[in-house]
C-alpha cells in the first residue's frame, strides 16, 4: 500500500511540475499539449514503452537554437511526462529487478556529492532576473548540470519496475531505443553534411554537431553520445538475429560508423576502438572458457581482417571509391567460395564458364564504361551462385559453388579494369594485392580442413567488417584526417596546460579541495580568474526603468580575432525579396559597432553570409538607431540549410548595448524577428562561441569532477564507476552480452572524457547513468512472508480433525 501511495504521489508531483514547465516554455500550446498527452496516454496503456521512447528521443529532442531555452529543455518536459504517467501506471506492484547493494551505496554517495557541489555553486543566492537561466556564467548554471544526475535517480524506481523479469524489457525495448536514437542522430549528421560541406567532402574542416545544441560552445556532446549508443548495434548482430533485425542492425552500423568517423574527432576513433575491444575481449573470453571457440581461430580471423584492411587501403590509395567497392565485392565472392561446403560438381564446366566470363569481360572493357559493365557481369554470376547456396536445395548447392568458382577470375579481371579506369596504372599494384588475397581465400577450400564455414556468425562478421572498412578507409585516408592526427602532440600540450590552469583557478581552501569549486562554476571562474588575461565573449540582459536591452561584451583573446560571441536567431528569408534591418545601439566607444548578417548555419559554422551594411554613425550620448538593407543572395541550399541572423560586437575593447532589433520584409512589412526588444529575455535568442571553446569546458572528465566536486566527489565518482563496471565485467565474462555492451558503451564515453567534458551536458549525463544503472540491475528476490501463528493454528486444526476422538 505504501509503495502505491508513494508512486501515485510521485506521479501527481511530476504532473504539477509538467504543467508549470509547459506553461512557461516558449512553444505553441496546442501542439505541445497534444504531443505530451499522446505520449502519456501511451505510457498509461504500456508503461514500459518509455524504455523505447526516452532513449530514442533523448539525442534528437533539442530545440534550443529555436527557442533559446537550454536550462529548461524539451528533455525535461519529456521526462516529467514519463514520471507522471509511468509512476501512475505501474501502481503498487513489486519491482522485478533491483540495484545491487554496493551500487546503491555508491550511487547515494555520488548524488550526495553532487548536491553539495550544487549548493556550493548557487550560494550565495543571487536575485532572479533575465540572466539567471540564460547564461552559463549564471550561479544557477549548477542546477542545469545537476538535473543530468538527478533525472536517472528519479527514473530508477520506474526503471526497476518496468525492466521486466530477468531484465527482458531492456533487450526488447531499451536496446531498440538506443539504436533508434543512434540512427536518428546519424541521419542528422548525414543531412548536415549534405547541406553544408557535401556528403563525401572529407577535405573540408567542417565538423558536424547534429542535434546537440550544447556544442554551440564546442565540446564533444555528439562524440560522447555516439560512443555510448554505437555499441548497442552489436546486440542486433549477435546470437543469430532474424534477417530483418540483421539488416536493420547492419544499416545502423553503417550510419553510426559514418557519423562517428566524419566528426573527425580523434576521441571518437579511440572510443569506437576501445568499445570494440571490450566487446571482443569479453566475448572471446567467454567462448574460450566454454570451449566453443579456439584461440587459433580467433588469431587467424584477426590476421585475415588486418591483412584485408591493409590491402583495401592500398587499393583505395589510387583506385578510389570505385576500386575499393570492386575489391570488397571480389573478397566477398572469395569468402563465399572458400567457405562453401559442397564440392565443385564439374570442374571442366566451371573452367569453361570462367573462360566465357573472362571473354565477355574483355569485350565489355572495350566500351566507354566497359570496365563497370564487365564487373557487373561477373558480379551477377557471383550473386547467382550466392543465391543458390542460400535458398537452393541440397542437391542444387554444388551448382552455386560452380557459379562462384567461375565468377571469381572474371571478377578479378574486371576489378583490375575498374581500378585502372579510375586511377590509371598507379592503381594496379594495389588491386593486384586484392586479387592475390581473393584467389588465396577462394583456393583455401582445397585445404584438408576449411579455415571457415558459411555460418550465420561468419557472414555477420564479414558484413560487419565490410561496412567498417567501407566507412573507415576513405575517412582515415582523407587530407583533413591526416592533418588532425598531425597535430596530436601540439593539441595534447594545449590540453595539459588547460587542465593545469583549471586546477590553478580553484580557490585555495580546504573546503574547495574537499568539495570542489561548485557545480557549473567553470565558465564564470575562467572569466574572472584565467591566467591568460583573456576576456571571453559575454552577454547579459539589462533592465532599466521601463526597458530591457541586450549588452554584448567585448572579447579579448591571446590568439586574436575570430573568437567573438554571436547572438543568433533563425529567420525565414526568401530569395528575390528585399529586407530592411534596424536596431538601436548605445555605446561609450566609437569602435563598439554591431555586425549583423544572415548566414546559412546549423550551429557553429556559418557560410554564404549576407552582411548588413550600416552607414557611418558618429559617437553620441544615449540611444542611436542604425538601419540598412540586407542583400539577399540567390537560391537557398537544395538541402534546406537554415538561415540564421547573427549579431555581434565588433569591438575588442568596449561593450555594446543593443535594443529593438528588427528585420522586415520590405514589400509586405512582415517582421521576421521575435522578441526583438528582449522583453522576453532569451526567448528565441541563442548564442555561439564558434572557435575558442576553452572558456566553457574543462576538457577532461576527471579534472572536471575534481574542479566541481573536489576530492570527495572525484572519489565518489570512481567508486560508482567501479561498483557498476565491476558487475558488468563479471556478467560479461559469464556470457551476458547486454552487460558486455553496456560496459563497452560506458568505456567509449570515458574515452571521449579523456579529452573533453561530458558532464556539463545534462542529456549526456542522463543517458550515461541510465545505461549504467540498467546494465547493473539484477533480479529481485521474492520475499515469502510466513505468519507463524496462523500456520501453527491451521496445523493444529488439521491435526485435531485427523485424529479420532
């Protein structure tokens, strides 16, 4: 009964908070109400559905660049609705899972340290104004960071109640939710690259941010999320999944690889490698202990994969994408031929068909696009052989082997022709290596014992490897990737200096050493106590009698120009129309002038900008009005790149005060700017620091914990990671694939945390802790209550009735 009352009380409290938050949130009321009501109705019907919905929506439900709100986010509305409906729906039933005792203790200490750090961050309490929840330098920034830790704790009872017996709902719902989130985030990366640098333009220094608005001041939010979500694809590729799930898993694998590799972040490469190593080591250890896999076979498979990667890299160096694709297809045919069990029925027929295919390939190569036609003919024959092996009857499968044996030499010739057609004679050495490897793989079927069998596991690993190679080789071979790794030493030195500076900026007191500088205090600490004499770009909303305006500070950096803070708002500019821009300014220095432009921009990389040209304006007391025409360029991006108004202070010395910003369509008088007088504070206004990200982030997980939480919080964090991770290791070694993948996800995120901050983005902290807690749950023991008196009385009654009087 008490459990029911507690859960219903929590549901009512969450509903009241949801109503208050939704009423303040700057969004159309009716659509917001309909979406939240529909979601809550779903949870009232199926409360476990949140395990799918929340992981799928967490990375993409981010509208801060449009609303301007990042203290209270869409994420908070979603989770409040989850608690309101979820806790009401689960009622008073006992939870089938629980968190182990050491993990509960570690979590309690961890949360306690965060609460202490949050209190230290917000005290002494500052008066609430328009800046309290609009700026990272606000003393209330710690509350924004704190919610990333509190949300998983608030959701933990619901997680335990809906995880299902033996955690079945985690595999059934949470894993698809993580994969959906990964796919949505990766598709956002694909769209962003198509809209800006070009999908395969790997020479550009453009680095996507996808749906993570927190990267408007840099950071690695996208990297950390991909590192956590990507390993969950493994659970859809192992244990003989049905064909549909296998196909979806391979598609998610390709998308996740492309998204991760095209961030050009070295930490994501390390994260993917570390996560993969965790899965391989735990899985191999389990199979070795169980005798289902030998060390020799594992070593041989790794050697073949390594050799294939090196050979394909040589092919791509001069044969490009076309040579790489041809070589991958060739190795695929060789793999099928080498592992096919049926014997070759008629060697003479195979030889004759091979000669015919070689002749057709040679004739086809004489045409303008002949090499591709020749390869298509050979590939069609190989595909026919694979189809016969897969779907044919036992008596028909030897003919599939015949088709593969005939197709292999023709495909090898055609692959050489494709590579030479693209890269000239310089491409021939690389493709020759691929041909030799393919012929060796195909001929391996003649050995007394075939090195591999065409089992589902072999094919899954092969498809997995092909997708990895197809994504990794082009990206790793690009100029920009090379330039990124060429600066590793210098960038590491900059990071080390930044970490030392962060610790040096802490107050020199025993309380600060023990409990930290305070949650969310790094940006304001850097602003006032950095050792470089820098003044980061800043903004604030200032109230005077009857008016509120925006004050833009002057940025001063040791590295010079390019580090201004920009105020942003999305605008609906149409080609072929005229627009007038105006604003009021007040200043005390002549060089404090506004710069206004409309650019194609997603978050931090503007391009194709139209700059407003203002007339010269002498320095004067009070407010002055500036007006100018906005020249609109031609057609918009074919992929719908957003158009964003940018406004910043040109001066490096003096602040600029801005008010009454207006952008009007000249023909219709339509106003494009919302909240141009700043009466609504940060509503619809966002900001970015495009280049210098050091003032906003500590850039290391451990140093960040020490800075914000002190030694007590750092030790509590280590205890929590060990308590949760240790159990996952034990379960992974016992063959629990879910625990192994959860550990890999946390490991990947920690690799990102070596070189960037991750806890200052609440949605990342929420995902991290939810994954960690879900991966540590264990079945709850059922308590059997025995009422001794009643049992004894019943026994006496039965005894009296059984014995005659």
